[in-house]
C-alpha cells in the first residue's frame, strides 16, 4: 500500500510559491489526492478480494457465471425493496422474478475506479491552466524576500527592486487578475459538473445521497430502509442462459454478492459531503472576489490585515490609486514574503507613488509585460 501511494506524495508537498487561495488548493490538490487514492483502493484486489461472488449449484461453471455477471451487470427488483427481509424476501431487492416485472440493472461498479480517476484529472485542469497563465510572475517578483533573516544589504536591494517593479507595472495586471478569476470560476463550474456526472452515473441517486443518509439515521430502526444499500446493493440477481444436454435453452438463476460495494458506498457518501462543502466554499470565495473587484473598501480592509504596521496615510494613497488587479497582486506577494518585508515594501511603494506619480493604466488588457 505504501508503494502504491508513494507516487502521490508530490500532491501533498508544500509549494515554495503560493499563487492561489486555500479553496483553490482544496480543488486542485486535496480533492485530486482523495479521488486518486479512492481509485487506487478500488483496484487493490489483494486487499479487498474478488469484486463479485455468485452462488449457484453448478460449481463447475461458477467462474464463467461470475465473469458473465460482472461484464453484463446484475439487477435487483424494485418491488422487493420494502418487503420484510427473512419473511417475504431473502435480501433487500431480491425476490422471484416474474415476466413483466421491472428490473433495475447495476453495472456501474465496473467503471467506478476509472470514473474517479477521470474526476481527479478534471479537478486538476483549472490548476494546470492557471500554472500555464501565471508563468512564475509572483516568484520573479518576490525573489528571496520570504526569508526573515535576509542580510540587510541584500534585503534593501531586493525590496528596492520589487518596489520599482510594482510601481512601473501598476495598472498592467488586469489580464492577470481576470485569468485567475476565470480559473476560480472554472472550479465552481467543475464541481457542479462533477456532481451532475456522479448523479447521472449512479442513476439519479447521488444528488440527494447525503440528505437521505442523514434522514435514514433519524428514522425508526424497525421501518427504515438503508439508502446506501439501495444505491449500492450488496446482494443482486443475475440470469445466465445456456444449452442443456438435449439442446434446450436453460436459464441459470444466481445470487451475486458484491463485496466491493461496501467500499463504494463509503467513498461516495464522503464525496457527497466533500463536494457540497467545496461548492459552498467556492461560492463564498467567488462572492468575496466580486466584492474585492467592485468595492474599494473591501480591498483596503484586505491590505490593512496584510500590512497592519504600515502608516494608514500610505495605505490611503494606495487605496485611491490602485485598481483591483493591483491589489490582488499585492495580496499574492504578501502570501509569499516575510511580513516585515511586506510592510516595508507597501510603505516604500506609497512614497514612490507620491513622489513620482502613478503610471496610468494602459489602454490594452493584453499582458505582454516582462516582469523584473
């Protein structure tokens, strides 16, 4: 197991430069890690055994029957869900099948590991796009200012260079900010699409999965039907047709145990709560980002919390002169350098703008600037 998961250690390795938000990393880092781990677990037959076991009197062809049922799917009978187990039916959803009765087929279990792998790839796409667009700009800006013990001469030189770079490039970051907001909004669309994908994959059971599980826990033990078992049945039916010794067609009826569904149900109930949490957090972040772009006082409060030691008059000058994109870059820089250095940089940037004036915003939004 350690060997299998060792390849994923790169996802949990801390990044030297942070160019996104905590919620963005929940999508592109932790969700991808969770999905890949679940996909690997479902393929470990040596830990969870065979995915299907069928019960049939003819032992000679039991293996062929199991392979057939695994490939062609098994089914349950909807009318038998609410019957009394042990009295009317042997297991939930299992009963004698009569012609004309409805069947619900379950063949998704063959694809769960691949679907989880696909979801992991889709969750990583916004991060990949942002890395291609970001091009290491924040890393070039911050240099070695993350070190609080940086020698005085080197620190002064790096701070001066950063202040100069910010001053001449203020107003040029609009495309940068829009690209990040697009990637952040893409995470929202992605998690919505992923929930729809799982709901379609599980036949409409995923959208209300968590709600039903919470409600089921509050129902009377005597009358409740486990929604987990209904979505991921542990016992199903399978019918196989074969030739008899005289050439007549014989129907082989078998009960099949799906032990892997015990793991599947735990995975998908955790994914439901995780994705709902991601959806809520992402909506909050997008709302904050829109307020950040449209309400100047929000940007001012964000910078005050980042640089509490800077003179309020200096912050006022930045507050009145900078655009939302400039403030966004300042906040990213604050995440990647020491707080003492950032306070010094903000103060010096305000002085430089007061003495030399503010470089006006260019007419084009194309981000072709080379950052020093």
